[in-house]
C-alpha cells in the first residue's frame, strides 16, 4: 500500500485550494495527488479547523477594552464591533437554485460577520440561504441573543450619557433593526448637523467590516467563485477561511497588493426601520442614538 499523505501536505493542499480557488483537478496536479484525495483532504482539514479553532480564534476575548479604545479613537465611543453580511457564491446544493437564490439572481450562502476596529472577526453566522434578508438572519443569530441578554461582553459595562444608560454597542447599516445596543445611521432622517456628524462617524467605523470582507475574499479566493460542495461542507469551508483570516490579521500578514480589498458582494437596504422590530427596542435604540449624537457633537466641536 502507498504511504499515507502527511498532515502537513494535507494542510498545504487545503491552503492552496482556499487561496487560489482552483478546482480539485488543478490542485491534484500541483501536489501529485488524486483529485479524490485532494477533496477528502480539503474537507477533513476544514472540518478539523472548525471543530478545534473556531471558538479560539473567532471570539471577543478578554481585552475588549482595547477594542472600545480603538473605535473611540476613530470617533465612536463604547463600541465593540461592526456588523454586516456578505454573499458567498455557491452552486446550489441538490440543484435547487430557488432555495439559495438572492436578489442579484445567483445562488449564495450568507456570511454575517462582526469585526473589531482592526478587522478581526469577533463572531460569524454562516449557513443561511442568500435569499434571506439580513435582518432575518440577524434576529436568529447567536450574537443577537447574546447582546440582548447582555452576555456577549463580559460584565456588560454601561456608559452614562446625560442620564441615558448606553450598553456596549455594535454598528450596522440601515438593513438592520434598531436596538439599544445596535446603532444604525439616521439616513434620510439626518437633517441637523448633529445627526449628520453621527452618521459620518458611524460610517467611518462601520467601514471596517466591509474592508474585512474584502481582505477575507482577497486572501481566500475560493470565496469569489461558486463553491461546489455539499451544504454542510460549504459551512466548514467558509468557516475555515474566516479562521485563517483572523490568524493572518493577528500576525500582521497583510494581503498582497494585487489581492487587497476586492469588492465584496453586499446587498444593502435603505430605509428608516425594518418591519417586525418591537416598539420598545425601537424607542430604546432611538434614545441611545440621540444621546450619543449629542455627546459626539460635543467631542468634535472645536474648543
């Protein structure tokens, strides 16, 4: 019998596949292996990374104060992350494109990511069909439940601004439902200089998540093409790319010039508020946003 393929070679095969997006046949020629061996290696390594490394690398961690300081330096106080979704092109499992078809008329799987001020992923939600709205995925995500009950940030520290208790904040665009801890722009309602200043600061900080999606797909270009795999394997492959992205970010291994920040597939929605949000959460969110807007105006006003 032939000698078994070493773990190091299996990892190398997987990294090559994820980084180039080449088909199994091309990768097999590169490494002198059979296409079936390449496929088995890629799926096994990705599944192992998901099982062993996800909770260790994609997490908030204990030094969340540094994240808050980072966002504060960028103009937004008491913030621990920015959230958004991007679509990963796939070949619809089972040949049923209607199950995964999005509004751009291609099959995709939605990746919802929350990043810190450096672009490192703190949380991901992977596996929902691209036909789902960002707000629906968000409301059914683990981070939404954790932030609602105050368990995502250790101790759930609050900031008091003129009598308004401000919890740790996450920034989003207009596609997401308002919450006391989820800040979205005023958008078309921004008529005063205070509200416009708030929107500018939020946009500057929230842009970190879009840049992070760009670097993720720049490094792991399999995410730019139609991934061909079973549904459960799609999740493992995408998760492995997120894990490797965080490892690269933490070690300062930047994208090469020609791979930096390709445009991610983002489907934004404009609007004042997403339907289905409770009145209590909506009013609580607006109260926190107004208090923050007043506070941030004072911070930016010349002395």
